[in-house]
C-alpha cells in the first residue's frame, strides 16, 4: 500500500523521531552540554589537578598544606620530646660516669654488705660516702628541677642504697625488669614509663649502669620523672591544631601514656597504662611507622592523623599521634569547594542564558527557511526569504530563493507545455475522429458502387447481355481498385507516423529535380513551367520521404492550376526571422484562408472533381512533422495562387515546437 | 551520529587508558630468591673485588651507603684494637662495600665473604636460605618513602614507585602500602638502585621511592620541595656464616666488640661522630662513583639519633623474635614474595639469632676492651 505522505513529510517525521527537538533546542542542548562538560573539566582539573601531569590542582595543594602543617606539628612535638629525653639520658650518663659518683659508690659498696634494711636509715647515714652522694643527688634534683626522685641501687642485691626520697633506702628492687636487664643482659641504660611502685603514679624511669673501675656494673642509677609535669605540657596542642586537635602518646603495647582529651565511647575516661588504643595511627606509631593517615579515632570520629615513632633504645619506642577532626581541618577546603561550585553554577546559568540567545540568533534564519519551505510545500511559490546575511546562511537563503524561482519557472513552462500538449492531443483526437469518419465514409463509397453493380451484373447476366456484364464488371473492378488505392495510401500514412528512415544531408535542388522527374509527364501535359531556385540549401532529412513531399506538393499545385494560361510552379527557399523557409509556389486557383488548415486533413479535397484520394497533403504534413518541421499555406485567396511553406530544423538544431 | 562517535571514541580512549594502566600495574619486576639472584660477577664495582678465602682472612661485607651502619662499619674498619686482637689470632679483616643487603647475601652465599651487614629483610632471607648466625643489631633506623608532595599513602594507587628488590626498603614499602589499605598489585613497583632514585623522582619517572638513609636525606637536601610521606622503622644486623661462627667464635666476638666500641666512641664525642660520618661519605662516594650530596655534619646529625638508641646495648630485642612478632610477620611476607621457599620454617630463622654472644661480650667489657678506643684517624 502506497503511503499518502509526501517525501518531505516522511523526512520530517524521520527527523522528528530521531531528534524530537527543534534545532534551537538541539543547539541549546549540545552547546549547553559542551559548555557544562568543559566547565566541569575546568573546575575539576583546577581543583583536583590533571592526571599524569604535574599540575595538582588547588584542592591537592590545599590538602598538601594541611598535611604539611600536621606533619610539622608532629615533627616538632617528636623532636621536642626526643631532645628532652636525650637531655635526661645525658643527665643520667653524666651522673653515672662522674668520678664523684663512681668513687663514692665504690667506697660505699663495701659498707653496705651485711646491713639490714632498716640499718640503711641509721647506720649508713653516718658514712661520709653516703652523705656525699645523698647531698649530691639532692643538689642535682634541686638544680635540674625535673626529677622526682634519684636513687642508687646496689648491683649485687638490688637494694636501694641512696634515694633523694627519705625512707626508701634499703628497699629491694632486684625483681624490677629494667634493673634485671642491666645486671643480667648487659644493658648500660634502660628507659621506661611505668607506675611507681611506692606511689602508684605514672613515672618515667631512667636506669643507668654505674661501672666500677674494672668495667663491672657496681650499681644502678635510677632517675624518676613525673611525665604529667613535663611530657604532657610538651605535647599540649594549644590552639595550633584547632578545637579538635589532640595528641596521643602510647607505649609499644599501644597503651596510653597520658590522659585523653575526650571520654571514651562508653563515656568513661581512659586510664593511662591500662587502656589500649587500637586505632590505626596509634598502632602504626607504636610499631615504628611514621606518616599521615585519614581514619577514625578512638571515638569513631573521622580524623586526619600524623603519627610518629620515638625510638628510645633498641627495645623501647613510643608512639605519638597528632590528630584533628577531618571536618575541622578540611572546613576551609570545603568552603573553597562550595564557593567554587556556586561560581561554577552561576557561570553555567549565565552561559546557558547566553547560549539560548546565541542559539536563537543562529537558528533564526534556519527557522525562517523551514517556514518558507513549508509554505512552498503547501504550494506558495511566491514566498522568498531575506538574503541579508553574508554567511553560509545567506548563501543558503539565496540558493533557496533561486531554487524556488527556478521551480516557479519550471512550473510555468510545464503549465504551458501541458496546455500545448493538451491542445495537440485534442487536435489529434479530432483528427482521429475525422479520420475514422472519413475512412469509413470514403471506403464505403466504392463498396456501395461495387454492391450496386453486382446487382446490375446479376440482372444483366440473367438477361445474357454480355456487353452490359462487361461494363458492370469493369465498374466493379474500378471501384475495387480505388478502394485498394485508398487503403495503400492510408497504410502509407500510418507507416510515416511509425517508421522514420535514416536522415542524411541532401540538396533540396536534387530532391526537387527528382520529384519533377517523377511527374514529368503530367507537367508537360499541362504545360506547367517549373522553376527550381539554383541556390537551394542542403537539408538533413530522409531523402525518399522528402522526394515524396515535393512530389505531392508539385502534384497538388499541378492539379489546382485551374484555367491559368501560363501555369507556373516555383521551388525555392527564403530567410524568414533567421530561419530558412522552403516553399513550393504556384499561380493556380489559390486557397481561401479559412481552408488553409483543412487542406492538410485526411481526404479533404476543396475540389471534389479533382483527381486523387485527398491523402497526399496529409502525408506531406505528417512527413514534415515527423522531421520536427512545420508546414503552412500562404495564399491571398481565390485566383491568387498558393505557396506551401515548410521549415525543417538544420542538423543539430532544436525543433521549433519542442 | 557525530555525538555518538565522539562518545564512542571517548569510551574507546578510556578503555585503552584503563587497559594500559592495568598493564602497567601488572608489569611487575621478576621475582627471584637469593638462590636465583642474577650473577653479579660482571658488576662494575664487585667485579673488581679480589676475595681472599684463606683462613687467615675474615671477609666482611658492609654497606657504606646505609646510615648509620656506614658510620659504624667505617669506624670498625679503622679500629686498631680490632686489628690487633685479630692479628693476635693470626687473622686479618677485609671489608668489602656493597650497595644493598641482597648483594651481600649473594656473596655470602658464594662463600666470598664470611660475614655481612644487612637490613632485616636480607637478614631474614639469608637466615631462611643459608646457615647463618645473627648475634648483634647494627641498625635501627627509618626507611622512608619520598614523594614530590605531601600525600596519603593511598594516593599512590596506580603510581610508579622506585624500590630496591629484596632490601629493607622493599619490605618497608610494602608495609607502608598495607598500612593504608594498598597491596603491591595496586601500585606499579619499579626496581632500581637506591642512588638512582632521587633523580628518577625529580625527572618524574616515578611518583615516589622507598629507600634507607642517607638517600632520603640526600634527596631532601638536594630537592627541598620533596617530602617524606611515610617512614618505617627497620633493623640491620651483622650476621656470620654459621660454619665460620662455629669455627672461629672468638673472631666473631671481636668483631661484635668492635661494633659496640664504635658506637660508644661515636657517642662519646660529637667530633668522633662527624669524623665517622666523613669516612662513611667517602666510602659511599667510592662505591657509587658519585659524590653523596650531604655534608659530614648533616650525615652525623642523621645518624645521631639512631646511634643513641643502640648505645644502651645493640642487643636484638627479644620481643622482635617472639611468635607472631615483627620479624616473623616479615618472614611470612617474604615467603609470599617467593624470595624464600614456602616450605621454610620460622624456627630456622628464629634459631639463627643468637642473643647470648653479645651478652657474653657485654659482660666481659674489660676483656673485649669495650671502653677503650684506638682508631686510625688518618
């Protein structure tokens, strides 16, 4: 089933199905998307950098600054603590290696042997080395102001010989792990943070071997410090880390060495040396790693933490974690992102507005063109669009107008041609009707004659009148001959319409001479003078047919000479409006203007008494027209002679009526 | 249609990039164990070494470009007390410098050296694959990951990281990655010599590298914009071929005492530390054939804190050796790298550590002259 839609409608439907938006909407969408993609890429690369390049973006740079600050803070705390511990170790070393300590310990040790625990308070106090050492240790304690307690232990049995704290001399600490390491494992120094057995308070202990002059450990120096007095203030964050900043200080078992800023998740406070903080940064710091990490802290809050390991001895290391809530530390960055996003959105909206205007302007000529095309589609060929634009759209508009103008011209020409063809068809139709009528009428005439004479023949044959029978048979024969001639000529006429011979260049003069020769007897009999112009042009025609044309025209002129005393026929050519017009002119009876067309009709004879079938001029007209020529009559009326004119296109020339 | 083509092209490009990135990620260095270490006989430095394998010579493999180990071994090299003690036993000591512990293990395995200095990863590898004795700690310092900008470890995902295969820094790197949830498959590990790393980072060939001191310090000194993004404490040891240790226990003790002496000598006076630092820089320069861009003062400061930890006594901490302790964890990890046979038992490694030797030496301070110093400082 054929669609009743035009190709334009169908194309429009297809386009609409694929892109169900106007060109303006599409431009808006495409340019809008393009702008948004570019803007997004620009904003993202500005913020997060460009992959595989050194451009890092503002977010990364800001993040680096945050990391740097946190690292700096952690490193400062670590260095401060490490230096402080180093100083304390230096103190212990200086004391343990001092001649004063070593010589007095050497002197005191023989006196200690055999003294009971309570005897240290009474008997030894009297000894000069004891007094010297005690005074010296008290002096050191007062001078430095750091140490809670300084003690000297007998290496042999682990007894406190001297202590800056009264009532401690004579106590046995031989089971102390740190003391044991020095005595049994060869360490010259052991450091640890532990609970003071006498007070239960968390203390920093520095154990240092005191060597005798033969390089044996003779005694152990112990120096105690309260970490809350020194380490805690040292690790205090102050305002430098913001409101949520906190420092965690743990031992190698990840147990807390200071108090926490916040309560635990269950609301209780963590107890130092009892509470183990199993958060990632504390674990990493305790096991000897340093870095920065984004994770959750002991409260489950997201934090950014710098973790450091403070190596004290081969066996001892502490973990230090400086942490701050991620939300607080990244707040300026988030604010930055927020403002950038707002700026981006405003830019995007402005750009979309601008794109809408631009899309409107750019698509306007196309929309006009589309509207004009639709009007043309509806039949209005007078529509035109403005050609003001100097760009491609202007060229398109111009081409469109030119195309419509051309279509309009073609339409006009087509109408003319249709009109002409219609008229021609009508004429042909009329001719065909006439032909049918004429053929049937003219063919009927001999048949009537034959029929009539057949009756007479029958009657005369019955009578036995042989003469009459012969006459009747002769009449029948003549009628049959005429009918035969009529049919031959009709057949010839039909053949001319169907079959065209090969055209060739031939001189009209030669054609005329040949035609005159064919009817020379008739011309001579009638005394007609035939004049053939000497400078006749060459025609490009079917030679045989055009001899027939000239023969028929000369024959026709000869038959209609009337009583002309000096019958004359002239064959020539003339220039008429730059066209060559060929003619056969006679000075015969002439033809009234009203018969100028009729004479070319089939079986049309103006003089019914004249010889011939009336097909000759019809054949002439048909041959001329088959050669794309035109034939007409020029005559001023009765007795004024006739001129049969015709034109034939020259070789390669376009026919007149095409 | 054009939009579709553009989107298709974009997706195809993205896929190519992803495929390329995946390829880079999986383009790992060839794994090899100590038993299949490439032949180093054509090494530009090591090929010049003429090892004397006679019984009159003890050959010690050291690492000058490894702080503070380099300072300690260079001080030991100049220890007249050591040379005298050994000569009394008819033995001379020769020091051979190597770039990393993996190379030390290679020559120890060949029998060219009798003892060597290596970080925990080479020491564990040697303990697992060879018969050795590890009596003393020589190093407790940090290996660092250096990058161009401060960043989280997780931001190294998909990036190229320079490392020296089979070294402390290798293990430290993997430990650091795992500390922030990354596996070795999620980064692109590029094997290279440690002294090449700073320039590789600067040239953008790698995004970060993992190395032991003094390489990070040299890098930060030369390119101050670079930063340490992670540090990991690692240990180093002197270890002896077990056959040698069993045959010459006194020589082993003399060498151990030389280390303790060196530590005490450096701690006793800062000038000593700076002098040892100069020796280490010179030795490092000779080994790498390039001037190490660090002053003796800087190198000394770098070593100072690490030495301080060892001065109490360079005893291997008991807790490092306990079940599921740091060393066993590292041992298990090295097995996953294929560097040591999977069938190796931890006990073999554990039993290679002999903690009694140093206690014996420390208890006989006078015999081993731990507090006497006589160094050839010229």
